[in-house]
């Protein structure tokens, strides 16, 4: 048996175990074996991390650095991340089960997010106001909020670190990152780059642990000014409850059940490939997974024949192997949930067109690429996020019908539309209730483009230039430019 790795947390520039030496195991989902042990942060550990971030924000070297100097640190971090993408990708694959060829590419591309925000750091500006009072010069300036608590899930942790940490630090804040208890290792390895990039102690802190006490203490801490949370709705409700104690600003990204709509004039080959990528890429463990497929009835049979054929050919296996196309799920809980929901869908009248079970003869948390023909919109599986490789399929006749189906959901993160009709694409992209709409493409991101949802998928936006302003607040400054004395306040004119 391979030696078990032992990890430490990053607090105030130092690597440390939990103050009571508590740890928890991290399991390799491809083998089911414990491969690492991670600190279980105590309430005192979290408090120390937040206070270190608060001190760094107010009194440390970070507080005295110019925006351009902060940008240089971010740029260096991006360079280091690109150089270490192979090692970071391997750690993430072992810890989460994601494919190495995806994780190492993602780690390398994420460097672009830090480069983007490096360039943005000295572009945050206020404005002068054409005020309605004589002899007054009034202007605003944008100031950082303070300590940011960033709670990051396991499934795209380095990407989500970048979209939270990049704008927060560019704006001058400090940050405490909480890694997911399901796969913390890649974030901790990433933390090794912080000091090398030139960030002073306390600017970036990384704690590991479960929701209670680690997450609870962090999101309710009186010195936390903003909470950026990505995860499930249950945990989000706890975060909102915790934020009542510190009045921290909150943004939530809560996943989705995204509609993928294909009209009869679409390029079928392109749409099939995009749908395959949208639901089976990352083993379906993506918040924007296109897990509700709506097909125009005139092309549905041809589309499904092509898609089921490709799904049967997907190579399931070791996420570190180059020929693997789909790896395991991350947790046993996901696997159990998927098996239960697929069985329930069949009881409700759904037909499994392909997959629907674990692969024969494979150890680990593997599940077949699965497509279920769902005859009714009100089936539970249609609007239940499974976070796995399971696709629900329905047919439609008209644009109005599919729009109603697409919007009949408690979620609102993403949507995909495939059509050659430009007028229809504009109508649909406007009418679909989602924060992100991809037309004739799917599951692409950029540091330049904002990312976020509506309804049950949360609120707030990440990525893009505007995200930095969410990590600042305006201060209004009034300056009297007259040399005349202020009038007697008790003499009204």
C-alpha cells in the first residue's frame, strides 16, 4: 500500500496542523483507498486565520502596497500556476477522480484568470459627481471590504479559487479559503505558490475541515466582511443564517439543472458532441452540466441514435490514464443518490436508453454514462441536480412549448440553445431564465465573461471586470472649495 500523504493548512504564512492535531482521511475515488490525511480545523484555527487576514488587511505590507504592486503578485502567481499545472492536476485527479488530462489543462488555463486580474488591479476607479450644490467638489473612490471568506467545493476547486481570489486580491482585500472536506489536497498544494508569488503573510490563508465548526465559524466570524460561497442549497442556507451574525455581504453559486435545447434546424453533429461534453464531461460533476435535453420531435430519434452510440463508446477508467474519457464520481454519497434517483425515474415511467448502472467488474465509485427518456416534465429527476453522468431527455414541438419547459425549474444557472436561426437564438437567449446562455456551443468560460445564476442557482457574479467591484464599496468624499466661512446654521436664507 502506498504511503499516505499528510497535509497542513496555511495560516498567517505558516504551514500547520490543527491545534488539536485532528485530521480526516481523503479517499481516492478510483480505488476506494485512503491516500491522504488533512487537518480538521478547530474553531480556534479558523479564528486565527481570520485574524491574520484582518491584520494583513489593516496593518501589514499588503495594506501599503500599490494596486500595481498587488497586480504583480497576481501575475507571478499565474505564472507559477501554469508551471505547476502537471503536478497540481495530478493531485486533483487522485483526490477527486477527475481526469488528469482535464485537471492539468484546467490548472494551466486558470493561470489566465490571475493574469487577467493582475491587469485589472490598477484599473479600479471612482468618479466625480456633477453635484447640485455650489462650491462643492464631490467624488467617489472604491475601497476594499476587508476579509473575504471563500468557501470552495471540490469539483472545480482551482477554477473557483481563481474566480474568487483573483478579484478579491486585485481589489486589495485579504482572504481565507475553506477547501472542501471531500478533496482538499489540490488547494493546499496550490497554497505552496502563495509565498513564492510575493504575497505577504496573512493575505491568503487556507483552512480545511467540515461545515461545523470550520465553515460555521468562518462564515459567522465578526471580522469577515464578505462571503463568497459555491456549493449546495442546504449548506447555503446555513451560510445565510451565519451571515446574520456579522452582516457580511454574500454571493452564492448553487449549481443547476441546465436545459440543453436542440431545434430541428441545428447542426446535429455539433449539438450531439456539445451535449456529450455538457453532461458526461467531468463525469457530469459540473454545476453547468446540460442535464435536461430538449429535442425537437423531428430530429429526436436521429439525435438519440447518435448520442446513445457515442455514450456506449465512452471509455471509463483510471482518471490518470491518458485514454480514459470518464472517471469515477467523487463521493459514495453521490453514487448512492444517483442510483436511487435513476431507480425512482424508472418507477415513474422513465426509460433508460443507455447506462443506468455501475460498470461490471470495476472497483471504485464509477457509474455508466446514462440517458433516460422522460415522458413527463413533473418527474422528480427532471429538476433534481444529480451531479453525475445522467441525462434526462424530452421532446417538444414548438418554440413556445420548449421555452415553458426550460423555464419550469427552480434552478437558473445555465442553458444551451442549438439553432441556425439567428432571430430565434436571440429570442430564446433573452427569454430563457438563466444567468449564462450558450448558443451553438456549451460549457466554455473565460476570465473576461461574468459567471453566475438566478433563482435557486444563487446570486452574485464571478469572473469579468465587474466582479472586482463586488469586492469593494464606494466612499463618497465632499470637499468645500470656497474660502468663505460656512453660514450660521440657525439663520435660514
